[in-house]
C-alpha cells in the first residue's frame, strides 16, 4: 500500500491511499492548504492503527 498527495480541482492538497493492486481505497475527507499539512494528515491515519472499531 502507499499514500499519494495531490492538488485537487480547486488547488487544495489532499491525500489518497492505494492498495497493493494500485486501486484507490481511501481519500482524505478534508482539504489542506499545503502539502506538509496533507502529509501530517497521513501521519494521523497511520497512527490510528490501534483505534477501536465501533459498530
């Protein structure tokens, strides 16, 4: 899996997560003013691996 940062249609930064087959499986739910902030969003997602799953 890998993450990618990119600018959207209005020039704001987003991130996307791709699976091993290179298919997109998640995108950021918000936009960011700069690439560094999008990368911080990626870091937050990565750190959430121990978050509980609630039904």
